[in-house]
C-alpha cells in the first residue's frame, strides 16, 4: 500500500474501505467504542455505526449508561473497526457530542416498534434480578402504549464523534503491515505513514 493509494480525505478513504467490507458481506457497522472517566479509567464495548459523513460518526444508545455517563464528563473517545477477510483496521479518535433532539427523534421513529418499546423497558446497565422481570415490563409497556405512537425516552438518543485523527491499517506480508494516519490540521489533513 502506498500513500498514493489513499485519498487525501480520510472520510473518502473510510467510505472506500467501508463499502469494500459491506460488499464482502461483512457486518461493517459493528465498532468498538472506547470511553474513559475523567481520571482516565477506560471502558470499551461494541456499538453500531449509524451514519458517517464529513461531520463525523454517529451511533445511538442510552445516555444514562456507563458510556453515556462517561461521555457527559469526558467527551474524548475512540472507535475501532476490524474487517476480515481484508484484514483491515481503522482507528478513530475524537470528541463526542449528543445529536440534537430532532435528529434523535427522527431516527427513533424509523426503528421497529419492538425496539422502541425496548428502550422504555431497559435502564441500560442497571442490575436486573431475572429475565422474567424484563419481559413483564415489556408487556406492561405494550399494553400502556396500545396503538399510540411511541415517543422517544429522553434518556435514549444519538451521539456524533468528530474525528481528530484516523488511522488505516492494512495487514501486509512478513508482518510489515501498512499504517497511515490522518491528523486534522485546521481545515486540512496531515497524512503520515507509521511503522507497523
Ligand atoms: C455487535 C454489537 C452491536 C451493539 N450495538 C449497540 C448500539 O448500537 N447501542 C448500544 O447502546 N449498545 C449496543 N450494543 C451493546 C453494547 O455493547 C453494550 O452492552 C451496551 O451499550 C452497554 O454498554 P455500557 O454499559 O458500557 O454503556 C451492541 C453490542 C454488540 C455486540
């Protein structure tokens, strides 16, 4: 892989690799999201990429979850994608902010009714005695909403990560992998090769 194989714009490059993963029948939206407490204790979990564009990478979750509480106090976060069979990794670091209420409402309304109800049922990350409690709560909400449209709970919504740096890693022969990092420099992106 050579520098000339890469777009000068990391979002264009991301789109190329994302589409290649999609075309290979992978589940390219699954990504690791790492957050940290203000004193630097990390936590990581998978979430689903909803969208990406020049403004950043969006995903949806519970604002009162561990990740939500960490992001409220420390907006610095990282994303990691790994795609086989291409054997490619993309690492992204940046800062995260909530989407607008209107953006979250818009996406919530496109979700299947069962998923909408589940956001009311689950206080993500709290201790639950058993599964039956969750199922009973689900049925209670089904009865409560009846045929009414389901409104988005205020504690559920989207975030956008605005990238400061993106690294594209491609497995190579003899473990001489290719790594290229884009770093934001105002309106421009600095592109550098890194040692594997
Ligand atoms: C492939 C995959 C995709 C997931 N996507 C999401 C998601 O988009 N949003 C979400 O809140 N949790 C998602 N989860 C569940 C999270 O990994 C995690 O269990 C949950 O968000 C609670 O994380 P927290 O307690 O660290 O905040 C996903 C899990 C997997 C395995």
